[in-house]
C-alpha cells in the first residue's frame, strides 16, 4: 500500500470528519475550533457517535482521554465502549459527555502542591483543535488536564492559553499596520528529534541504562566521533529497518516524519518532521518519542532519549524551529528579498529579540532538567547563556533599516570549479550550531531543548514573551499619528535596548562567557539556578497579565521541576552506589589479585615484576577511592532525606551529591582503562556504541 493511502489512516481528521459527520455538525465543529468557542453539547454528541463508529471500524475496543501531565510524558486511562443491555448482552456506546470530560485521579500525578493526596479529583477536557487517533486498538482523545479547582496540571493547557494570547496580540499589530484581512496568527513548529539506538541485549546488562536511561560509568572508547564518519553516513541495515517501521507507524498517525539521518555521535540518529501548528506538533512529538521506544524493542534495540547518555560524545537535543504564520499562509518571519525594507518582518523580529532578552531567565528555565545540565555547553549543544544569532547579513540589514541606509545583501553565487556542477546561490546567513536561539531563514531555531523534553514548555514561554513584546508595540502604534514612523522607531529602540542579546560568534569561547557577563546576560548553568526563575516577580506578572499561568500554577511548575531534578539525581546516585559496591569494586580487586599472582610467579623465577606491582598498586588505590566515594555518596543521599524544602534539597544535590558522583565516576572510569576486559562487569562504551550493525 502506498504512503498517501496509509497516511493518517488512524486519525479522525478533516477527511474522516467530513465522511462521518453531517455538514451542519462539521461546520459547527470547525467554527468552534477556528473561533475558539465552546462546542454545543448536541454537536458533541453527534461527534462522539461518529468518532466511536469510525474507531470501531478500525478495530478499536476502548477509548482514552490522552493527556500530558507534568511528568513530561503522556497518560491514558482506557475505558471500553461496551454498555450492558437486558439479556446479558452489550452494546457499543460513547456519549458526548464522555468525549468532552473525563475524571482521572489528579493527586497521583505531579502537581506541585496544588492537590493534597486525599484530594483526588481532576478533570480532562477534550481539545477539539487536535485530532483524535487510534493507537493499540484504543481511541485516543487529546485532552487538557486540570485540578478540581481549575488549575492546569498539564502542559497542553498553558500552551493553548499562550497561543490564544499571542494570536490576539499579533493580529492587533498586523491590523494596526494595515493588514486588516488577517484573522488569525498561528505558531508553527518543527521539532527535530535526536536519539541513540543501542543493542537491547547489551543495554540490559547495565543497571544504569535500565534504571536511568544513561550511563553513569564508562571510559571513552578508542574511537568516538573524531573522524566525523558517522554524521550523514550510510545508515546501517538494522537501524534502517527500525526507521522504516517507525516511519510507517508515524505516517499512519498523521505525523509528518520527513528527514532521517545519522547524527554526529556513534549510534546517534535524528528524525525531523515537516512544520505544523505547535499544538499538533507537541502531540506528534510525544507520540514520536513513545513509538521510538516501543518500535526499538521490536527490533532488539533500545532507544535512548536521555540528553547525555554517553560522556565524551554529542548529547541529544530537540531543536524547536519556531515561526509565526497568518491564516492566509504568510510567514511573518520571512525576510523576503529585501529585509532592510520589510517593516513587518523587522517589527516581529524585534519582538522576538525583546522577548529573548527580557525573559532570558525563564526561557532557560523552560529547558532545565538533570539530563540537560550534562548536555548544555559542549559537543554542538549551546551553552546555558541565552543569546540570539542573526547572522552578519541580517544584522547588517537591520542596522541599515535603523539608520536609513541602503543595504546591499550578499547575492553571491558560488561556483564550484567544475562546469558540470551547478552554481549555488549563497544563503543570507550561515548556521551557528553553538547558538541557543538562531535565526535560520524564516524561523528561530531554539536549540537548547533536551531530547527528552516536551516542547510545550519552551513554546509556552516563547509565545507569552513574544505576545508581551507585541502588546507593548501595539500600544505605541495605537497612539501614533504616523504608524510607519512609529514602527520604524519601535524597531530602532528595541534593537538599541536589546542589542546585548545578539551574538554571532562562538558561544563556546571563554571570551564569550566574560563578554556575556559584562553585557549583563545570565549564565544559569544548572537546573536549580534556572528553575527558581519561574516565581520571580517579573515572570509572575508576565504570565498573570496574559492569563497563561497563575502564581499557583507557576509555583507548582517550579516545585515539580525541582522535585523531579532531585529525584532523578538521587536515583542515579543510588544506582551508582549499587553498581560500584556490588560489581565494580570487587571486579577491580579480583583483577588485582590475579596481577599479584603473576608478580609472585615472576618473582619466583627471578623475573622482574615491577610492571605488575605498579599496576596492582595503581588499581588498588583506585579501588579504595571507588569504595570511599561510594560510602561518601551513600552518606550524602541519606543526609538529603532530612531536607524537606524543594529548593534547599535541589541545591544540596547540585552542590554536594553531584560532585561526589563525578569523583566516583572518575575513579571507576580510570580503573576500567587498566582492568582486563574479562573482569569488568559491564559492557564498555565500545560495545554499546558500535554494537548495532
């Protein structure tokens, strides 16, 4: 069967709705979605009947309200369509009420103190702007998730709120610019997903991969990514088979999986979709991550989505390509042929610059996690300092606009020195792989997002912060006698006031760290330092003003993120202790015993045993360190149990437990390089990274 035939076959999309619904109900549903209006209950009932019949025809037996709690993954509770009838039989039914509202337990999910354990009730509410779909013979209905008192307990609700406020502010600015035909502005996102694939049988031999999803010990393999031979290299047959299975399942669910390739590190790969509306893109990315793990198992593989599963090689990110598009399809971040003369583009560009500068702390916080802390700042991941890359050409156009100068864009055509090869027009900007927020043609690529993250978090911040910029711009334009002159002044003032956020250089350099500090930019290196930004007064005021998140919700997000950070690191610490004491320490000593045995044999025959004695002495010292750091780490973990406050605990873990974990790892990894492979209890990096053929 061809791809166009199977594409979205398991999605209750426009095509399925038109076939299943009456024209009147279909129009009512589309009107409610397009105009952000509540759906009439009678319409919901007909939609529920049609959705049920369609799902059953596809083999579905159950339905679920599919939602995205603050765990960062998805949740679902399945109910069958059956209802009893007289005579002991059943019928298949699904009501409009069941479609619109569900009641999962709200106290068992992370809620940051919004709910007490004994207060269990929560609600899921149907999101009609995101298509229902069938997964594992279950009709999945995308929903929002809130508490009994109405606070958001999920990632979808704040995202939808942020989209509504950004749409309102962007449309207002466009109308003031004379574009009164624009009815709505949408955020589009393409989320590039990086991941590792390793052999499942090999992975299961390591407790750290089983319990934490990343390696906590491991000396570098003799070969890593130094030769650049894996990046864009030929895809290995076993990996290609996995990708083919993944693509097919994603296409059936309407996910626009487009690009696949090997990434820079051995065993690392990437999947990139076609851009779509951010609410849909968020749902699709959650589906993608779930299917990656599930399908990998079918192929005897493990898919690692941890941000830094292997020390010393590239970590995995999720580049969030963000743009604004009108209902007529105009990309507001498209500079056009003459960006220096494109007032509309420069105004929206300025809104992003202002947003990134004013809210750099919470933008960094939106991607904070224990795993991402290990990734940021090296191996093609941007540092923790927020900055914006525009490229010399666009920056030149921006300055020419401000100074009323004539700007001549670089129209270079590259000729490659062979007549048979075509001339290539040179792009206006290069790519800066070290930049956290880079302009890449007609969008901003936010490269800080971790591979395991939901993209909802960063987009909530981006949307709300840009909405604030546009709101301030609109107020100036409303009070203006000459809109064009005022818009020109807004761009000029914004660039002048926020020029510090623009940086086109090497974000990895020590000079940039010092320069950023001099500019007054924040360098929030760790999750505890970043996450406390959620409840700073200016950020609370931002989200309250635009009705995206209340103080209670922001406090809950902050607490959930801090608690999650602490729990993850403590699990890692306990895993390290277990691995070190039960397996690594004995393995080193067993090898030392045999080395000393060899030394005795040599001594008995008059042969020098200096090499063996030196090796045994070195390994013995390392084994002592492994045991001592394990003991120290165990003591610190025990000490942490007495700390109740979430912030205090997170900072204790950052300042005390993590350094001890690093000391333990360092001693163990050094010992691994000196120990005979047959003694070492865990598969090496070489076996993990090069096991899939």
